[in-house]
């Protein structure tokens, strides 16, 4: 949301809007709420705006109407679903949307609390619509999935349209150890590392996997196993969950092998270490009166893809840059002998080509 929309809101209402935008995260992805203009006077006095709320694969658009002259009155809502809350009574509000029934104009979180409660009511409304078609495949799948004790109602968002039913399902994926690999995070990471499965009926074979930025960064593209027309969610959801958990475990195991390799090299050549981090190391070697720098880069596909080894001469340069050689994959069992052999070859290559010498006195 642009700051201009906030500034167009009547000043007395801005704390509610600011809190919703900054703090409220909804849906299984915990995505931020966005806003749209409904009308604009341009004089900082708007009392009406549209909330854009994440739900399943949809964006719910609910209009909020305040009376700036009487902020002690709760706002009115206009929903994009005519069947939602078309008939309500006071008891319903007291029980299901207490933050609206007991609106507290002094609480900057008041609107956030109301919206969060309304989304839960909307979710219940969608499940009720699902139950109206007792013979539907989607209703059978929903009940069976909840019956396996691995998935709860809180793990599923349901949306019922005229000819389609959507399930957004949170998978029980263990991401607790991923920060060991990616401590820096990403700005796009919404702060929760989730994997969601989007399934639509009657075309359930077109299941989609939705992952948070951290999972996308760490696991890359995932090919989902095919979901047959005769398959059921109570079998398919655990299958996809196991696939992702195994991918994460493989990633962590590979990272441990990578760290162990770097640690062994750093301990073995402690006096030659120039710099190192979790993925790279640089060593200054002197072999047979020839000095060179060995750079070891271990990529994310290790050990499937071996490390990249680069030798750089401290004497020779080409066009102002140190002469270098990329080495082929080295045998882990004879690393030291392999490096000595390659340094000797590299030294002879440098001398034989007559490259420009770099003064060691500078």
C-alpha cells in the first residue's frame, strides 16, 4: 500500500489502518493485507477504503466504511460475497465477532482484531457451503483428510465457487533447521516458512505447490508426484509432505558434508588460510618455491556437483589480472597430492607462457 492511501484516510482513523497494514498477516501464508481506494477526496478525510485479503488462491475485497465524526461507532463492511453475513443478529456478533460488537475506538488494533475475526467467520461460512452438497467429491475428500489426525481444520482453507471447490492445505514440513543454512533471510520472506498445497475440484489432478521464499530458495523447483483421478487427499498430502521433508533432510546432510570438508581443509592448512566462510575458503600455498592462491568454492548442489577449485598466481598476470587456472574435480582421498601436482603444472604453464610478472616488493 502506498503512503498516499494512508494520508488520504481521515487522521482520526489512520492508526487503525496503519496497524492493519504493518502488523496484520492473514491466511496460511501469513500474507500482509493490502488496501485499495474506493473514493478519494484528496483532502485527508477519506472514511471508506477497500481491504484486499489473502484467502485460498483468491483476494477477498471487503469495503470498510467509517464515520469520522463518530469514531466510537464501529465501521460497516461491504463484502464481495452476497451470501456472507447476509442475515445476522446481535448474539451472533457477540459470539463470533466480539471486537466489532464491543468496538473500542481507543485501541489502534481494533480494526485488525475485527478483520481477523471476520476472516475466521468467512472460513466457517465456506465450510458450511461445502457441506450443503452432501454427495460432492470435495466434501468426501475434506472429511477424509480431517479424519487422518495429521491435518486439522486450522490447516485448511476452503473456498466454494459456482463450479469449483478449492482447498489450500498447510503441509507439516519441518523447516526449523533451515536457518542454519540461510541466516541472512530475504526481504520477501514473510517470516513464516510454509509449504502449501492448492487443490481444486473437480480437477484435482492439477495440484499446485506453494512455498515461502525461504523454501523456494533452499529447495528450488519441486516436481510434484502425479495425483491420479482415483487418488485421495488423505494419501496424497502425506506423500507430498514426506517428499519435502526428505528434500530438506538431504539438504541439511549435504550441508554437513560440505562444512566437514571445509573444516578439515582449514585445520590441515591452518597457517595458509587467507579467508573462509560456510561455502568458500582461500589458501596461500608455497610449493617448490612457487606461491599461489587456491580458492575453493562449494556450491549449493554439493556433493552432487564437486567443488570448484581455482589456482591464482601471485607472480603472473594477464591484462592486469592474476593468471588463474580452474582445476578439474579433485579426488577427496588424495587432495594434498593432487594440489601439489596441479601447482607444479600451473607453475610451468605460467613460466612457459611468459606472462607479465608482478613485483612481490610492491
